[in-house]
C-alpha cells in the first residue's frame, strides 16, 4: 500500500499536511511549518477541507434497489411489499445491490457502515471490492421456529469462522433482528456467542409504538428495553437501532448500560413511526448516540449529510428550541461516537487514527458565507461537495469519480431486470 | 431567440419530442411518431426525463451569503445578528448575493422565484442576467413611522413605473412585510395600489405563535388572518408565507378567499417556529398550497427538492400517517399550484406553456429501482441529478455548467470580504 501525503488541507481552520502511512494517519503538521515528506503519492489539497469519514451506524445496504417501491402507503402494506420483493432475491442480487449501496455511500462521504442484511458474505465481497470499511453482521431472525434456530446457530458459527479468515478492514458482528422476531432462547444464545468472541451486537429496538405495546402485553408489563435488560443483553457492546419509544426508565437503563443508540430520522419520519427521538435525555443519561439512514426501502437514500441536517431540524422543532442538537454534537454523532460504539480508532483526524478522510471542496455557493465550515457543511451543502474520499489509507473516490461506477450500475440493472 | 427541439426525452413515462419556439412550448409528440423539426438547436435527450422547472414561492434571495451566521441560538438572538448584517449591506451586496442565489437556484432546478428583499432593482438585474424568471416585490415595511410610510409610497410608485418598462420575463409584485411591521394605513394603501395595477401581494402571515398572540392582544382578539380579512386584504392575489399558526376559523377564511399559502418547512423547523403545518386542512378548505425555502439565513439553502422531501416527511410523521402528502401533491405544489398563484402558464410541460423545463439525468444509483420517477426524484435523489435547465425558452444550465459561475463566486467573495 502506497503512502499518501495530503498537502495544504484545512483541518479545524488550519492549513495542514497529513501523512498517511499504510492505513494509519502517521502525522499532521501545520503546512507553514511542515517538513513531512512521503515516498508515495503527494496530493495538493489547497482550498479544500478535511473531515473524518462519516459512519452510518444502521443500514441494510442490500435494499439499495428497493427505493420508492412502497410510497404513501400504510406501514403494514409497505412491509408486505418489501417481503414480497425480498422473497425473490438471492446472493447475486445482494452482491450487486450492496455494490450500488457502497457506490452511493462513497459519493455521500460514508467510509464505515454498520450493515444488517441477508447473504452477508456477498455484502462483504461488495464492500471490500469498493474499499469501504464494513461492519457485517450475521442476522439472527428465527421467528420462534426451533428448527430455524438450530440452522441459524450452525450458520452463525460457520460465518464467524469464515470471518476470522478475513484479512481486511471488515468487522464481524452479530445482529439480533428484534425482540418480536427472535425467540428468547435464541437471543440469549446470540448474545452469549457475541460476548465469548468479542463481537458487537446489533438490534432493532423500540422502533414503533406497537413493538412496545406488544412487548408489554407479552412480558408482564416490561418494555422492550426492560425485557432485554432483564435478560442481561444491554451493555456498551450493543448497538440499538431506533430507540424511539422510550419511558423514563428505559432511558435510565440505556444510559446506565452505556448502550449505543442509533437515531434513523428519515426512516422514522417517512414511515410515520414517530418523530420525538429523546436525544437530550439519552445523552444526559449516558447513552452513546449515533446516526443511521436505515435501508433505502424506508429512508430512500444513504446520505448521512441529509440525515444529520434532518435530525437536528426535527429535534429543534419538536422541542421548540433552536439551540438543541448543536453542530459539534451532530458532527460527533457521525464520527467519534460511532468510533466509540464500534471500538475502532475512526472518526478523528489525528495521528494514530485509521485513515478515513473526506476531502471537501468549499469553492462553491454553499460555503460562501461568514458561517462556520460545519454550519455550511451540515445545513447548506449536499454530498456533492465531497470531492474525494480516503478509506483505510486508500483513495476510493477522486474528484467525484469512483472507479467502475458505470459497470456497477449496468450490472445491477441487469440483476434488477431479471426480477421484474 | 433560437428555437429548440428536445428529442427522445421522457415525459410522464413516454419518450417524446418537445419543440420550443421562442419562450413557449409549441408542441409535444411521442418520439416514435414525431415529425417535429426545428430551424434552431436540436438536442438529443435520450435516457433523460423532463419535469417542469420548480417554483420557489417564498424566498429572500439577497440573503444567500448569510447562511450559517446564526446557528444553534434562540430566535431573537438570531434576528439581532441578521439585522446587524443587514444594516451593513448595500445595492452592490444585494446584486452579488442575488447572483449567488440565482446560481444556486439554477443548479437545484428552480426556474421561478418569488422574492422579497431590499434593493429590488439589483435583484432584477441579477436574475435577468442569469436568465431566471423572478417575481420581484417592492417591500413595504414602515414600522409605524408615518414619514417612512410616505417615503415608501413614493418609492413604490416609482418602482412600479420602472417595472412597467421591463421588457423581460420578470413579474412585479407588492410585498407587505407583515402585520407587525407595517401600519394599518400602509397595508390598506399597498393592497389598494396592488389591486389597481393587478399585482400580486406577498406577505409573511402567522409565522410564529408570538405573532398570533400579539395580534390578538392588539386587535380585539382577532388572529392575523382574521385581522387581514377584516381589512379586506385576503384574496386569490395574496401569497401568504408560512401560515403556520392557524385556528379553524383562519383555515376557513384562507380557503374561502382562495389565498395562496406557502409552506417553508426548513425555516420553520430550524428556527423552531413550529412543525404542524395544517396541509390537509388548508387544502380541503380551498387554499392553494405552494412551497418555499425562505432565505438562506434561516433554511440555509434554496434547494426545492430538499424542501419537497422534508415537507412530506414531517407531514407524515406528525400526523402518524405515511399516506399523507402523496407524491403527486408534492409535485403539484412546486409546479402547477405555483403557476396558479402567480397567474402564469408555468409548472406544466404542455403546448402553450412557458418553456421552463428541467432535464433530469436518471442514469445513477438514485433512480436504479422499480420505484416511480417521482419517488426517486423527491425521496432519493439530490439536485445534482438535474443535468440541464431551460427557462423562458433558453438554456441557463447545460450539463451542470452555468456560464460565468466562477466569476459570480469570485465577485461575491470580494463583496463579502469588504463587510467583515
């Protein structure tokens, strides 16, 4: 792997040189005093600004070709349509759909994504081919069928053994679909397996009001959070997607256990799941809060900048207070908080961190104001301001060109046309 | 003006040829049966889709360089900052800031904008230079100062006389800033003047809870809508921005009078003005509903696609019903409804309409799904899918290039640096 020296790039207001050795940021020095040199590629980034690659902490990449298939209809009708499409897909579909998702993520500045989908080895192949940093879960979803449980246990162990042979930047995780789709026995097995092997646990939690009501009816008045806590599931290795319908006690538990809560604002709004994500309360209780897009079937794209803007705007609006979820916290949720959740040195541009860097072009109308870089990035700009992307020490987009883009789209179109 | 023939462009699912003669759409024929010819430019649009140019029904273009200057602070602190900046600006600033706004509008698919700002002749110059279709108001805002009233009356008459000499696609209108910033005598004068001359009346109305409460305290319990109605102001020639805090009686009045109500979702969310825009109720009562971005100081950009997506998502979320504000209504609000509000044959691609057309590139991941074109345009894509823009029968952007873009930004940067 060739070393890279980025020259004259603005970091937190200071023009700096960044030396990348292998997949690590080796050094950062103000350009005016820099003596950094490099035996690899030297790139002049004059006029551009560096930010850490964004982390999408909850998505289903394989759903990238399902956008728009269920618009303006009620949740259960929507779910029926998704399931009908999903019944027809195979490994080949997931491989190509994940490549499309990766292409979109690169173009919108995501370098790490926490994925939750079927045919995971295909998602792994796709993500590595495109150079992203994927977190890939084996998805457990037995629907209370003991035979299915046994099959999934075997498959999960097999996938773990395969994953241990990976020699790349991928992280293997365990996904427990949700409390309503996985048996208690299987939840306990999955969590034990994950903890024995030091794996993150990725779960949908308290996404809809119905999930909470059904849980309380089934589990002696316990909410989904209380129920999982009673099983010993919750801890700082748990990444809980949605956490939208929470009681005060739920918030206290999520905070005390240091759970990573992932807000997926666009999905929640569009499916009308709810809009009052309890950001302030969860943060103050001690939970670690990150952001995600959910899959394209619900949120319709994988754009983290859009997610950041909408998250903050809704939070300000429903609380009636424009000062909540300020810019530094929005930036933290898609960078350092995500690094903490995954236990990876990502989300910071500093010596020793993994080299996941966005090179942002500010020579356009979105940045032409006395406002701060972060204000213009989050509230004014779109992802097309992201000129180039480095992930794990390698350029995966340069000047908005991702190698092989046309071929990825053409092949995916071929797979899609076979389905319809 | 050279005629244009667009060949093989998809309109509502059918590959068609569009002939533009002067500034008018002269004919549309399915490409398979087309014998349209043209003595001007012939453009092959194979693989692309046509949509009507978007209409931004409420903005302050001259604020384009104020994005991000007041983030995460309370409304009145924000307003103080805006006023401080505004006290320092002049004609030259507004000219260059409006050019930047026009550049952004073109790149994001807006062809007509309903503007409300100071130094209007400079906005006129800027918009015409860039080829947009502006609606330009003389802004009345006397703050109950009789001397200022007289000065503004004279200036308004003078501007009207100037505007009558315009030989371009601009429309002149009268803006009444708001009920709290314009004296009753001046409101009546402005509305009478507008109606004598067949001009649209553009007003901020019921934007904040405080505006409503203050009005009720001052005007014997009447809401801003009731107060204006008691003065005979409300009618189908009124374009009312925001209309966010409404009683049942307000909705009835706005509907019966056929008022054009402009929802500015991003501004309302970000300033925490409110989020429960009463879309269904206003539509059912008979009001004509359009969308706007407001100025860049509050919403931070002028992107109508973003406005469309956020409007629909918030509406679905707060009502708890994913079927509300369906796609066809979102499209109507930024096209035909706006044409109706302005009394212009815009917002439709049909013979006889003004030739304001967006040419959308669908050869990318945002459109790679079995979802409808509209679903992918509104919920998945960003404005960078807009390849080319025709306004008033002229290309004002081709392949994402707006002539003179770099110069516009450089000159605006020069003006901005003099201020700080």
